[in-house]
């Protein structure tokens, strides 16, 4: 298991690079926890990236979870029903 802390908001400017980093982690780990403690904002591209990573994790039989989401991120996940996929 690896705990990976994202260091900037998930927005279109950095989503592609972050996705690549996390997919690289999937090559070596069966369980990945994304720590969003420092993330305050996720745009639509960032949400799409998370959904894409979730699908990739299913294809690879990997557990992908999120921890420490801010209140804003929790609200966004509830609105989009992603809380059911990522949050315990």
C-alpha cells in the first residue's frame, strides 16, 4: 500500500501529469490512497481524471481510495456521487 499526497489542486493545468504519476504508482502497488489534505479545488478535468483513475484501478484490480478531503472536496464528491467510489 502507498499513501500518495497530492500537492496542488486538481485542475486542467496539472491533471495529466498527476494522472501519469498515479498510473506509474499502480504498476508497483496494489493499494493506493490519495491524500487530498492540501487540495481545496477540483475542476471538471480533475474530476474526470479521478474517474479515469478509478476505472484504471478496476482494470488492474487495485484499490484506490481518497483520504483527508477538504469540506469543499467532500461537497463536490457528494454532488457528483463520487463519494460512493472514493470515500469510506
